[in-house]
C-alpha cells in the first residue's frame, strides 16, 4: 500500500490508473475483432486492480466510491452525508460533470 500518501493524492493516482486502463481498452477496440480479444482484456483489469490495491483500495467499488467522495469535497462538501443533506440541483449537476 502507498503509505504516507494522503487521500486526495491516492484518488488522483487511482484516476490516472483508470484512465490508463481505459485508454488501453480503447486501443484494443481499434483493431479488427480477433478471437483472443477477450483474453486481452483480462490483463488490463488485473493490472488496474493491482495498481489500485497498491494505493490501498481493496476493490474497484471502493476506489470509485472514494473518487466520488473526492468529487464532493472538490465541490465544497465535507463528505457524502453533507452532500446528500445540503446539495442543490446545481451541485448535483456539477457532480455529474466531475471525473468518473
């Protein structure tokens, strides 16, 4: 695990790992379909899961939840509970435009 790295930095590094995986996945689909394409997806997902694990996230769900929490903090809310009780429609729309 990445000890000594704060929450925001861990999430940002995780976002980079996800973006890298998404780009590699998109690259797979630029080629004409071939029988092994499904097998070529597995290493991408495993690498992503390992990268996130090194950052202290035990699952993809845990990472995406943390990323959404950071999005809420970037909008000025303390946490998900604060967002749920105080967010306006504009805040909710702004959240939809944040990194996913």
